[in-house]
C-alpha cells in the first residue's frame, strides 16, 4: 500500500517526482549481489589437480564465464604449502589478468612454548607463516583478503585435547603474531574470519564475547575485523535460528557477514550430485525463506564431496553450486 501511494504522489509533478522517487529508492533494498569467494580446495588428488590445471596452469586455459562473477579465489594454507613456486606464479598471473583478488584461508593462531594448540584446528607456526608470505611475494602476488580459520572458537571456547583455553585478548595476541608476518609483506590485505555456528551462539555470553573479540583484534592487529563468515553445522536443527541471531548481531555492530554455502558430512549412501543439490537447497532456504542475504557468498567444502573445484570428467565440482547460486540472483 505504501509503495502505491508513493507512485501516485510521484505522478503529481516534476518536483514531487524527484523527491518522492528518491524516497522510494531508499525504501527498497539495493538488490546488490553478494561478493563471491570461490575456494579452490584440493590440490593433490587427480580430480583436484585437474581443476587447478584447467584454470591456471594450461597456456590460454579455460576461464568459464561464471568465474567473471567471482570476487576472490581462496587458497587454503594447506594448499599453499604444497603448490610449487612456478605453479603459484601462474595462479597469481592469471588472477591478475582476470582482475580477481587472491584470498588466503589462514591458520592464524601462533603456537607458543606452552605446547597448547598441537593438532588443534587453526594453529600454525609463525616462522612458517613468514615462509608462505615470502613465497607469495616471490610469485608476484598481491594478497587482497585473508580469512582466518575460526580463531575465536578454537582459541577461546574449544576445550578438547591440547586446547589453549586462551582469554579473548590472548587469542588476539596469537593471531596478531601470525598475521603480522603477512601484513609486513601485504599491508593492504583485508582481514576477516570464519567461525562455527550454532557453536558460537550456544555460548551464553557470545554477544559480549564477540564485541570484546572485535575490539581486541583491532587493538592487537591495528586494523578492524573486516568480515565474519558463518560456517554452519547443517546437522544441528537449530541452525536457522542461530543464523538469524548472528545476522541481526552483525547488522547491529556493522560487521559484514559471509555465509559458507555447502552441505554437511555425506552418509555413505549419498552421491556427489545429491550432496551438491543439498548445498543448493541450503542457500535457497537461507535467502528465499529466511531472507538472510550475506555480503559474501562463500563456496568451499572440506567434505568428501565434491573433491574438486570445476565440473569436468571427474563429475560436477564446486562450480555446480556457484552456477546455481548465480541463477538464483539472475
């Protein structure tokens, strides 16, 4: 009813048209498509390597049209360790030619003499971070983004084997120690993180903790936390309410929000195609039913499926989910 009234008033004259249509534009959502982070994933398996070869290593190799919608190509620390210098230089050159940013998916917390963090997700020796930064520099890279691997969760809340049980300030100190090795070489890199949900929202003081984390991060690192990617545990039935909570919180504290669009661990009977279709159902439900549209749409998987980035002779890859997502926004 309100939009019909605006249109009638806008027809009443030129001055009213300018004023009222400006009001109508502010009242409508901007409809801007989320930025896309596309993670390359596996590098050592035959299927995984073929995706890298197709996109980056072959002279005049394929660059599918959907890749033109990708803001950032993400490389896991575990892949960055393995990739030869000559191949990394090819990746860097191709991304620059296509005007796509390079993103590093970082194990961001420093080990220390106490021995905690061994075998715990997200920890990495500071000297090895420096080695990777130098490797990227030799390849001619310009690191646009860094996404840290769940530092608040594994540093502060996690209580399993070799847990550091760090205070939030100590998590920020550990992160700053490792991050500084990248930022010395790539000072303009934009730094964000991923965190697990509903694990975070299950904590009774999570909002206060998260505000503390953002403040401590800024103080220790020297730049604000630029985004948080929601890593959803799809097997927990309350994940929709958790997502709504974090989306509301992110809006309140002006924190850009990303969502990792994938599916949960596949049972033995599940096929690759069924897993990919589950990922499509997940993002469709989030954006069309829950009406949560993130600033970043992240396409990445650590599960058995799809096991490679591009659809090819090995079957549908991660790009299947991306293409379906682009269709939704088209």
